[in-house]
C-alpha cells in the first residue's frame, strides 16, 4: 500500500523543511501553495515534493484540492507546522500495510507553545482525523476550523504528531485576533450577538472566565508553568474578543446597548 502526504502552504519557510523531512519515507509528498513570497516553494522543490500553485479557496477547499492530486492508496494530511514523530511514522507504515481495518485514523498531537509541550488543560492528546484511505475522506468547510470527514469506520493510531504551533507570543496573539474575527462572523450567522446587556456580560466576561478557571485549574493547565498560563489566558481572551466583535458588528449605533 502506498502513502501520499498532502500539505497546504503560504510563507512556511520556517516550518516546511522540517515537516517534509519527517515524511521523507512516504511514496509521494504534495505541496499546494497559495502565493508564498518567501522560500517555501524553493524548499519544497529541493526536498523533491510535487508542487502546485493555486489561488486560495479556503482551508477546506485548499486541502481537498491537495487530496485530489494524491495518487497513493492512503493519504496523510499535514499542516505545514506539524512533524511526524518516528513512533508515529512506524505506526502509519503498519496501519497501511494491510487492506483490512478502518478507513481512517485519529492521531494525537503534541502542541508546543513557546517551545514547551502543553500536556494538560485539554491540549493533549488533541486527536485529529488525518490518515485515511484515498476516496473515503474530505474536509468540510467551517468558518473557523475545517474538519475531516471519513466514510466508514475509524480508529485511533498510536504515536504523535508534533505541532510547532506558536513559537512566539506575538504570533499567537495575532492568530487569536484573526480567529476571533472569524468566530464573530459565525456568532452573527447563528444570531448569538449578545442582544441584552446580561448576555453581553455572560459572553464577553463570564464565559471566558469560567473556561479559564475550568481548564487552567480543574483540568491541570497550571501544571504547564508560565507557558500554560499564557496559553490559557489568551485563548480565553479570544473567546471574549469573539463575542465583543459580534456585538460590535450587530449593534445599532443610534440606540445604544442591545
């Protein structure tokens, strides 16, 4: 059984070489790029990946385009800042060696934040459906995070993806700001716009405060030190920003609070 690895990129020169190195044993590596202006394409070609340049179609559309170019019996979809651990590589090879078994596999991720593996507070094992038989899986578009859907049975694969998510605090805050704007659009679409002052307080203050308390204290996020505190703090600031932006976009400026 053959394996294709598919990756979408834009300005990923800091990550792509490491990601491609970790799957150098795959039968095929495909990179679909959407307008990189750094060395991303140079690195991909130097590593022997098949490179395609396409206009941005959204996360799900771009990833499905990469899946459609794969010729392997199995497909492993990776983000450009993810790395396949040696243990996971061995488990993938074993999983695809037979035509029997499930059509897809969930894989655990080790999320690194400011260089530290975040083990607690709900950030591990952080399983994602990423390995699947060709023709059985595709990504479903969502406004904030796309999701993989596979026809047939699935299982959990041993071994971890190493996710070099946020090496700098400024990068994390920028990402949370961007995600909160996307999340606000979802809230608007679903009518969750804090029309009353009470709902506004719940969504902008009490909801993120409760989530922070639950994940940081009761789920052990404090065990991940300063990095864990900053991760949980700004993740919940994102929740506050999301609902505040939804309210801002929906309010009637001539009538005050809604």
